């Protein structure tokens, strides 16, 4: 296996010059850079990343922290949509990502996560810190690790969406279509802070229209398609005259649609169904879902750009994204 010294000898430069060229340090002529890179290619030299990190004081690794709550991160299209934006920006800048999915309890996080943040192996963290029982950022507060939060626990640097507005828009949409017998498919209030804000928006829109929000039937799922179907089934058994479901994410909305079809009724002719997040499948589902576009990939990219600004000594302003109501074929007039 070729060594750094072999590359330096082949290129006719010092080992320090090779190290600096490979670290993208400026102030070298293009001819020098080309000689070094040609020698690297000819010799098949692979840099020792651990040694380079020790010398440079950075690892070029960003930890992406998505706490494990209701199901695995790879089962949630919305989370993957966010991750898509993070990965694209990190790759463009020559960084790698390390995905961490800590388990949370009211007492804290698991030992694997604690070892990660104590390891010195990461340059920064992007966290979807949204679980009410505990903040994954809490163990980091005494560390000097730069952090950008995509969730809603307190953080100096964050990229949020206006979930309150999203909830308001969904309820307002159904009310403007004439619906008053509306079932709500939610999640427990100790599961997700963003979902809680969506519920506050639903309540505000109902109250603004003179509708008693507390009289609307609610069932709690866990964001999954299966739970959405189970909630819809429960609500329709108890309240068979419902004309609409408002769901706190698209997967539960899809489950509700499947249940309505399974019992021989139609969406939206018999029951309108709206979701939240605008995951990729929402536009091609049958029928295409009315939902809230939370701009997931853009948020992932912008959170990553914000983190690199922090790493470069800048002080970026926090960002709160507006959200957009996307009206499709799953909702109609009552």
C-alpha cells in the first residue's frame, strides 16, 4: 500500500505539500496540485482519514440525530426526505454523514449516543429534536459541538416549520368546504412536539369558525399507515356520520383512505381525507392527497448549510419556514 512519502517522492514535493494539497489548502499552484493528484492516482494512494483528522482537528463527519420513537427511521418517508437534503449538501462539501437513532426515556438517552458525542469523532450535529420527554441536545449543551436543530426543543441555531400554520390551514380548508363532522387522527401529545403544534393550529381554526373543537372526535395513532386505518375504523364505528378526517401526517391519512375504501365508501365523495408533510407518495396515491408541504428536502439542505456557517465561525439567523396547503383530490365539498 502506497504511503504519503511515496506520493511526495513521485510528485517531487515534500510530504507537507502532499498533505496540504489533499486537504484542499489554498496557495499552491495548479501545476503542483496536478502533480500531487497524478501521483496519488498512479500509486493508488488512500489517505489515512483518522490520521488526517487528528492532524487537522476535524473529521469531516456530521452526525444526523433522528431519535427512535414510534418506528424505525427508514420507515418514515418524511424523515428520509429531510435526510435527502442533508446528504446532498454534505456530499457537495466533501463531508460524510453518520446517522444516530438514540432511544429516549424521561431520564435521558442511551449509552451509545452518549459515547458518540463524547468521542470527538464528529464535527457537528443536525438533530430532529422533537420528542417531548427529553431533548437529544441536552447532553451536548456542555460540549463545544456545533448543532443545528430541525426540531422544536430550544436551540441557538435551528430550522423550523410553522406547524401551527399548517394545522390551521388544514382545518380551515375542510371548514371552507362545508365540513363540520370532522374526525381527527392525531398522536399522543408525548410523542412529537411538531404534532402538538399542528393540533394547536387545528383548534385555532375551528374556534375562529365557531366550531367547538373539543366536541370533535379524536383517535390517536403512531404516524403509521396501519394506525391511521385503525383510527379511522374506530372513529367511523363510533361516529358513522363523519364527513372528513384530518390526519397529522400523510401515512395515517393513507391508512384512513384505505379503511374508507375497504368498508365500501369513497374518498372524497363520501369522506374527505387530508394529511400532512407531502411525502413523495402523496401526489401519486389514489386519490392524490390534500396535504401540507413542509419542504422537507429544502429544510434538510438549509439546516446543513447553517451548520457549515457555524463551523466556519459565522452566526446565522434561525429560520422558520412557512408551509403550503396542497389541494388535491382527496378533499371536496360536503
